[in-house]
């Protein structure tokens, strides 16, 4: 059993929790909690650490038992859930995603809140998205808070980080996928469009929205109605409304 935070493995886990660059270099991330670890495909699991007090209730595989104090140091949460794993990152390319038809894409640019991105993945899985395309300025999908917020959806929703955003948006359009931008200049309400064929939604930064160049690549702007004094919705909420409208229309096909 590991009882010291000076242990080499423990120090490495702590660095993986904190540093996106190290996670990218090693092509791994950290999954915390029984549910996330159980949902991880077995071939993606590299190491599993279980807290001493959790050992009797955990019936999954174990690589190392650690003291509760060590688990607390390794964890990204105030109240550790007793199990933590080092996991290989899933990987997709744009062509993998474009091959899934009818397309139902979420394209996010500059989302900065890890919880928002994680919620978009979880909601997207529920609504039946075929992929999430992320601008490179979007928060790291494998940030510990993002991973937790996906509730396992990152294992099941294909994703792609676009290094050349404009080029990839052109590629998506050329593949026959209509792009819609949630935009303040939108005249038509979101439920006035037909989403039963291939489509994708462009969602911008929480504070500034979409960059002008990105918005200009949309086939149409749309609006979500606002009552009272509300000017805009949380980005994840807006994305959820749009994704579920696609789901509603396609169920009534």
C-alpha cells in the first residue's frame, strides 16, 4: 500500500491532474469515481488506484491500494470517491465523424468553462449527436472537471479538436452538412428550421459568442426566444435546446 505523497506514482498522478500539456504528451487523462472507472472501456484502463477505506466495497480491478490521505492528495475533488484511474484518451479523426449520417453535430468555439463543455457532451449523447467538433481555443476536454461533467459520455460521443478551424468548417459544409449559428442577429426562431437532414450547430464563447469569421460560415442564423430581461442563455443550455430540437424533429419523421 502506498502511504506517502512523495511516492513517484502519486506525484505523477497529481501532475496529470494539473497539467493539460502532460496529459497530451502522455495521451492519458484521469477518471475519478466508481461510475467513471466502471464505464471506462477495459482496453483504455492503464492504472487503477483504490483508497484503503474503499477496498472492501470495490469489486473491480486494482493496481495499487493507497491510504485515504494519499487518495485525497491525488484527487481533484474535495471529497474523493475512493477510486481513480489513469485512462488512455480516445481518438477520432474528422472523417470518422463525417461518416456518421444523418449528421447531427455540435461545433463549439472558445468554450472556457469545463462544466459547460462536459454538460454539452452529456446532453449531446442524450439528444443523439453524431459528433462534437471543438475549436482549439475550447477548454481541454480532459480537464478533471470536464471529465466529471461528461458522466462517461466522452467515451461514447465522437469528438475532434480542429487545429485549422476554417478549413474544417469548409470540409463539413462540403460534406453537405448545413451549419446553423445561434446568433443575436438571427431573425428566425430555432424551431422554424428543418433539421431532419444533416446539420450542425455553431456555439460560441460564453461571454463573446462566435467570432465574426465563424458566424459568417453559417448557412443561417437562428434565435432562441427570450422573455423578461434575459439577454442570453448559458452556452450549454442553448446547445441543449438546439440538439433536442433535432431529436424531436427526427423522432417525428
